[in-house]
């Protein structure tokens, strides 16, 4: 004969606690896994852009990023950037260099694209157009959302690569060519993959596409 | 290939922490100290020891607060002598302050980097002549920016016939910075190392101790010619 043993009150509480813990862990796991969960979606139809020809739209994993270009500050650099954008040259470009919560770098057309990424050479790639002169505006404040052209150690070495700041960096004032500002969607960029210890990212995130607003349907 | 890239990242992660200053200057472990200066100079300080250069041959230690407190106003006062236009011409924008600066295990007062428009200064180097040393190091940027103006051969010809400089500034133990009682064409022992150090020494006196230099010029014809050479060339740069 099998004797039925009743669970004590303590055992019942422990059982309920374990079930709640399992549910919480399950929900938490899926919440954490979805890194884009709290990123607001942008509806282009609801935004009234004063100058549509200077708006570019970047799509990344967590959403849309809208950048207003600044041709008044850097006419040649903006023209160059728009040329690459309109050609779709940046589509699939990797954010191979990321300083956590500070800066994202992308735009190596030769070695940094999803189709041709070369971990040894990324960052050293050149476009077919060659370098252009820096257009430094000594008054431009490099704040969160500022977009600038990447250069080598020296000025006048800018080409296709660009960076986007995630925080204010006063030190960059007068050091880089500013080409634009993120006006919507900076949150989506904070979710781009980074490393705590190094600025070069193994298996980096890619931007899906970068288009002029005029090209966008 | 991917394994090698991982190793590269692991190696790099051990040696430096990424931040915006390192992104710009390729010097890790710095923090900004003073950015809004009238002549555009931006001062950065070492918050930890750092190593840079080929095979990490340049090293400098974290700057102690007492050194910063004691020396910063003096450094700023001296660098404020240069205006924004001149600093642009000589490619000087960033001053990195640290202590115990070594290049290839040799202690040095400063290391100028023309490309990055940076001067690294050792705040513990030679208390007695620290102020003069600042301008000595600035001169290396001036000469580096205008090598065609500061012709080393022409400079060497100002010396007595038969005098020969050393092959390099550290190829000799003549490193003294005390001013000679009998100058005989050279202000200090260090002046005798190489032409660019000799020029830098004359320039540093020209900026910090002009009165004394004028006295020496009256009794030493070689120093007279050297000081005139420096003054003429600096005026030429100012007029560019």
C-alpha cells in the first residue's frame, strides 16, 4: 500500500516560487534577446522635412535612422557622400569600428561590405574616386548624432568612410569634416554591436541600406 | 584568417581601451583637461600609464595631481605666448601631459608628433629648466613644419671650422642643460649634440631668457649669428 504524503505549506510556497521564477526567466530571456524591443518606429509620412534633398535614410537592424546633410558647411564632402548614397554603395556596409556608447564607423566600400568583408584590410579601403580635402568648420560642435567623414592621421585624406557620434565629443571640434546630423532614430544606432574592450568588432553589424529620401518609396 | 583576427582583437583589448581620444590621437589612457583655450591648444592628461609607437617604444606614466597643480599654469602661460595662427603653421594643437616619458628607454622632456599635431610633455623632467624645455620642444615642431627654412647645413657652417656634431642627440653623454660660463659658440652642453638640438637650445633662450642671450651675443660672435639666424627665420614664419 502506498501512503500519500501531503505537501507542507513550505513546499507549496517553494513550488509556486519555482514556477514564477521559470516564467519570469522565460519572459526576461525573450525580452533581452530582442535588443530592438524599446526602439520607437519612425513613420516617414508623419515627418515634414523642410529640405528633402538633404535627407538620407539609413536602415539598420533596429530601425530607421534619418540624417540631415549639411551642404552649407561642407559642400564637397556632402556632394561626395550623396554620390555614394545615390549609387547604393553604402548598402551592406559594416559598422566594423565601434566605440561603445561613443562612435560608430562605417563606409569602407572596398573591404567593409557584407559581400566582401576582409577583416585584415577593413578600414584601409578606398573608393574609386580618391581622397578629398577636409572641410573643417571650427565652430561646428560635434554632439550626439553628428555625422563626420573619417580621415587618416592627416587632413585632406577623407574618402567614403563616415562616423556617427552617440555622445557629445567636444574634442572633435575643428578636427573632422561634418557632413550631417541624425535628426531621428539615434536610439537604433545605440544597439549596433560593440565590444567592451576593443573598438574593432568581430562579426560586425551591417547597415541594410542608405538612401536619399528622394529615392525612398 | 578569422582566428588571426580574433587574436588581433584579444591582443589589442589587452593593450588599450577604446575611447574618442585614442580614436583621434592614437594615444590610450588620456582624458581631456582643458579644451577651451584662446589659442586653440587642447590639453590632455594621462589618467593611466600608456605605451605607444613602434613596438611600444614610447612610454609615459599617469600624471600625479601634484605635478599637474604645480606645473599647469606655468605650461599654459608659456604656450599662451603662441597665437592660434602661429600654432596652425607649426602644427601644434594637442598637449599631452604625463610623467616619466621615455623613448627607447631614454628619458626625454617631450616628444613632438607633427602628423598628429601633438606634443607630449614630461612634467617631471628637469625642474630647473622646465620652462625653457617647453619652448625647446616647440621648436622641434617649428623646424619639422619648416625644414626648408631651418637648414641644418647652413646652421652647422656658423660654427668654428673643424667642429663636428654627434651622429644623434642620444649618441653622446653630453646632455647638460646648464648654460656655459664661456659659451664659445654653444649655449649648453646639449647644444653640441646635433644641429636641431643646438637650434632648439638657442630658440628656447630666445623665448625665455632674451636678456641673457643679448648679453652673450655681445661677447660671442657665433652665438650672435645663431641668435640672429633664429630670430630672422621665426620672423619669416610669422610673415608667411
